[in-house]
C-alpha cells in the first residue's frame, strides 16, 4: 500500500492521477488533496475517495468545503491557503506527494515535502525552473526521490534506466509543436485565445496549453531536464515530433539512441512514477504500429517561437534568470487568457522583463530571493501591461 497526497487534485494531472488510483487494485491510498476553488469537483472527490485531509487555496472555498465536511464527512480535516498546501504536502501518513499545481504556487509545498522526506511525483515543472539547484540539493540531502511525471521527463528517466550519466551524449526532448506548428510570425499576429488553447494531441489545462502553443512549455522542460538529469544545456536538444508517440530519447556516447514510446496518455507516466520501480498493468491504449503511419521529426523554429530560445538563454545564465523568465511568462499568459494582450506579446513581455531585471540575474539563489523577485516581475507586468501605466 502506498499513501499519497495530490496537490492540485482537480486539474488535468490531478484528475488523471485519480484514474490511476482507481486502477491500482487498492494499492494506492489517497490521504490528502488540494485545490484552488473547484468546490464541486472537490466534493465529488471527497464522496468517492474520502481522503482524511483537504486544503483549498481560496478562503471562501475552504469555508464551503469545511461546512460540507462537518455535515457529511466529520472525520475529514479542512485547511486553507498556502499553509494548507504545505500541511497536505507534509502529512505524516503519506509516502509520496503528487505536485500537480500549476505555477510558482507549487514551490513552497514541494520544498516542505522534501524536507519532510516525502518522495515527489513531480508535475509542477516551475518548481525546478525557478529553484532547481535548491530543490535537487535538498532532495539529495533528505534522500528523497524526484520522480518525473511529465511524459517527456518520464521517457528520459526510463531511457536512462541501467545506464550512467557519463555515458550520455545528449538528451533528445520531443515536442508536439503545438497548434501553431509551421506557422509564421505574420500568421500568428491575430490568432485567438481559443485557437491557442486547441492542442492537437494533449488534453491539458489552460496555462499549459498556452505554453505549448508558444513552445515555452518545452523551454521550461529544457530547464527541468537540466536539473533532473544533470545535463548541460548544450546537450539537451528539442525535436518537434508531431505524432507524440516518442516521448523523448537519450543518445549515448556510442551513438545508440534509446527511446520510450507510448500513446499520448498522461496516466502512463503518472502510474510509473507512483509505482516506481515496478511496472503495473496496462492503463493506456497500446500503440498499434501497423496503424500508426509515419513518425516525423523537425527542428523547432526559434525565431517564430522565441519563448523556447529565451528559456535556453535564461537556463544558461542561471541564478535568478529562470525566475524572471517564469514569472514573466505566467503573468503574460494570464493577460492573454483575459484577452488583454495578443499571442505574440507573450514573448515581447518576457524579453522586456529579462532586460529590465537583468541586474538581478546573479543575486543569491535563496527561497526568499526567488519569491521576492517573482513578486517584482509580476507587479511590473501588471502595472505596465494590465493597468496600462506606461
């Protein structure tokens, strides 16, 4: 029996994790869950799984869930805010925390979970983007496993099985190319939010879908791969693979390439992370190679999709540069979803912030500095771009 908690139980990864639990033959027990404000979905999860602990980021939502539990499930404890997330991430009863919240909000509870010696099934890539060095050092110190849930990093993790890092030549990180693969800058000038959210292969939340459309999602994954697998940025190569069957590959020093293939179904890497090192029963549809057709590969267009280039640049600079990149991207995506900016302005905002805050690149990499700089970047964007103060 493995006891887990899920940070972000109502999102795309969270809901698919619940499906993995349903198919675990009772071998995975859900102890704690969190959400932001999805009251109805949390009530459904409580009704099905009856976790012992629940936390809601939104205070009003927390009060609603607390009243609901007091009436229907009096044994369930309810918490709120970031302290609630930290509580769910550090429960004494749990073995593993699935961190599937989106954005910087996952940083504090993930670090707290590592310090509490909980293994991490990591789907919150921003945690490693902004604090990779801190997180990996703490994981090593506390003998904690960081098990990747992203399909690409899970593929790399599996392709590295039984081999040593010194044998690696490079990591080949695949990307679907998103909904605008092959488009020019001119063609992207007036794309709509609805078009940007329409991913051709994966069913994801809004923020990740927009990141996939700009290729920033792949840029964040490059930085994440650097820390997860201790690989130089020059040895991490992004390859556009629109069929999304090869989830990533590792090229070894003898030119051999080992890849992990599978249907584009996030339940597969989630199940692998939660049961590592064992493999459990089939949860995803198997690949039918006779019906598959051709697998194709392309170079990413770094001039049209500048966000990927900016991510490489920020990663190579190091220090707090990825914090600036990530904060600027999160705020810019939020503005796009509110239809306050156009699609291509996401890259413009990121580039501007990387320039405006470049004096902070090499500030000391501490949790407090990360949080403070992230706040400054967001305030700058909200003031100039959302409130229109030039």
